[in-house]
C-alpha cells in the first residue's frame, strides 16, 4: 500500500492490470529559465579557468543523460527533454535576434516540449518594437515566430482569450511517442504573468487557475493511452537541500506556486512535475510525485528515471567544465569550488565533460555577430562591485536611478525602477556595453508619471510589501514598519499627499507591472517617451558621460540607508 501513495506507482499498477505489463522506464530531463544564456560564465578558481553553463557544456550533460543505461537492465532508457519556460530574455546574443539562436540550440538538443514563461512575451511584435506601437503589430508576433521555428511545442493549458477560448498558438498539451511509449505533457504558465511582463504584450489574455485544465488534460491524455503524464509549468518553489538522501524532506522548502498546484491534483493525475520561474533548485518527491526545477541560465540539469521498478530518485547536477575533488567524485557544486584545494576536469556519470564542438559551431556566427557591441567600452570604470538586491535597497539600483535623474532632472522630481528588473551585478572594471545589458536586459520604454503624493506613498507601500521585489528611487527616503510607510521625504522634504510629483519610470510599471496595478494608475497620468531610446540605452549614454570612477558606497552606504524598514512586511 505504501507504493500506491505514489502517482507513478498507481499508474504502473493500473497499466499492469489493464494491459498486463507495465510500460518501460522513462528518463525525464528537466531544464528551466535559460534566459538566452548560450555563452558560459567564466571564472578562475585556484588558477584554473572554470566555465559554468553555456550551450556547449549543457549539451554534453544532456547527451550523457540521454545515452545512459540502467545497470539492472543494461538497455538504453528512452528520454524526453522538458523545459519550464523563459527561454529567451536576458542576453545580447538572444535578445538582438528575438531568441532565434536559442531555438536553434534547442532544436539541436531535440527538446520535446516547453512551457510558456512570462518573459517569453517580452519581445512583443516581430521587429524592433518591444511592445505594439504601430497599427497592425501583433503583441505576440516574436513569440509566434519562435514557435514556428521550433521543432517542439510550447504549451500552456491556462492561457485564454477574453471570450474564454484558447489562443491557437497556446496548446494545452502534447503527446510524445518515444520507443513505444506514449508520453503526455501538460504545460501551464504562472498566474503572476500579468504583473511580471509588459501588459501591452498580453492584452486580452487571461492566465487562469491551471488546476482544472491540468486535470482535464491528464484525463484526456490517459484516455488516449498515455503511459506517463508529465506536468511542466513556469512556476516553482525553493528548496535548499536537494541531496538524493533528502528527496522526501521538505523542511528546507518554501512551497510557493508549483507545490500549491500539486496539492490540489488528485493522486495519479501526473507522474512527474517540472517547474521553473523561481530560478531555484528542486529535486524532491512530493505526495509521491518527482518534482524537478533546474535553477536557471543553463547552469544545472535535473533528471529522474521512472518506471524501472524502483522508487524514483530526482537529481540535479550543476553544469561546469571543472570541479572540486570530493573523495573519489568530482563535484561542480559552486559552494565546494569556493574552498577547494584543487580543481580537476568535471565528470558526470563516469564521463569526462567536454564542450560539444557541434554546438559551438552552430552558434559561433551569433556570438561573432554581437561580439563588437558587447565589448564596446563606455569610458567609465567602477571601483568596487555594484550589487543588486531583489527586495532591499542596493547600490546597482541606486546607481541607475541616479544616472537617469542626471539626464532628466529638469523634467522630473524622482526616478523609480523595480529591483526585479536588475539581473546581474556589475563588477570592478572598465565598463562595457554588455555589462549594462546583462544588468538590465529588458527593453523598457521610458515613461513620465504625474501623481499626487498620497498615490506616491501607495507605490512605496507596494514596494515594501514584498509581493514582487523592492524598488529603487532617486532622492526618496522612507521609514517603514512591516507593510506601512511611517514617513517619507523627497530630497529631505516630507512628501505632501496633495502635491503633484513627476516620476520617471518604465512602461512596465505604469502599466501595472510588479503589482503597481494596486496603485490604480490611470492612462491620463502618464506619458510614454516612445520616441526616445529605451531605458537601458539612455543609461548607456549617460554612463558614457561620467569621467570619475563610480564608487558603490557613493550611491548606497549600508550604514546610512535611505530605505529603513523596522520589521519586514508579513512578519509578526
């Protein structure tokens, strides 16, 4: 009876009763949140250069998983590769071609299915506009182009049009046939999509509760003979201990969206769940179902083998070129590498890791296409690391709002950015274009928002509520306790609830992103500056005019913060 608590073992039991024999084993390989990271990140450990992630290394790990055999059976195991969404947004090589190189790579890998992530809508219409500006532009044109290029389906069972029908481009599920197996795959998108992507690109779309659709699709797929059903969603959770001997221990996990959905599915609905969105690692058995989330940026792979007459063991492996020797094993774990006494070439399942030369050849033209722009010097240096922080005041956010204010100070009173839009720290170096691009990869249009002080205070409270990251402001200081702003000032003058303030910000925020829809901003309150370069390009231009080195403490001194919060919102 203990085995029957598992959805997998229920499925195997039913297959044995109805068909006489259980289906053959299947290996599920999980990817998530690549964000265009086709080039690996390099660092030096004990004098040895180590590459983390990158398409060529990722391909090597995936190929080993696809070709590995079980010792018990000695036969090759059929494998499927499932991606949890957010494929494109984040690097110059991907963004500048609206994700084409990513699909070229995934086609080479033979990915079987991908969920639709919130950032997969970011490119908007086909062409240079990141949102529909001109008549006739299709807000999902670029995504449709990538779907047409892909030799695998993009899936989401919970995207609906305003009339309740599904868009033709958002398939709820797919049936994959592999070595005699029929594998159903159901996709879904995070319900946070409306507050985490530009609303102009998802106009008229609803992101409904996925659970009813998942149940319906699973029943349909089972009725069509699916041996296994895999759920892939752009939603996840957080777990800090994913060791194989802790796969049932959720003591280090915060459940979040994916686990909450699994809580509501009847036993036996699915056999494996693959998640994403939170950029975390998950390798757990939850209510009998293997759950995988493979961090982000191609720096990890998840996998599990089901149906081989032994309890499944979901696992994660970090993707890198070299690792630390731990006993007789080579570990790519980044924590080990920090203190390792020696670095040796990486191995995985008994195989030495070597970059896939065919992938390098496939993508070299794309890398060459952007190399000059990436390396373009901005003529300014940093003395120290400008760090981002998702919830808290930080030096990178303060730098960016200060630089933008310097350009627009005659037109606005302050500048607002959401910390969720900051995607990489900037190290101590002579800055290049790529440094700024990686720190802010989004093509946000500038906007000027005019609003009374009481509405400005409401926006500040949204920031401290920790719903979707904090905020970076120029010139604004505040004192908060839990979810309330106790006092706030602009350039040392208390914010007047009745006074009108002009705020330079992004189209993403004025349209309700990062939960600013709660501030009830009206269209007549903002003006889009869509004839100007986007926010990032304005930053690049302004940074190039700086002559003195940029010092982090001059923009954020942790000893003298502008944002003082006594107790975090949501705590007792």
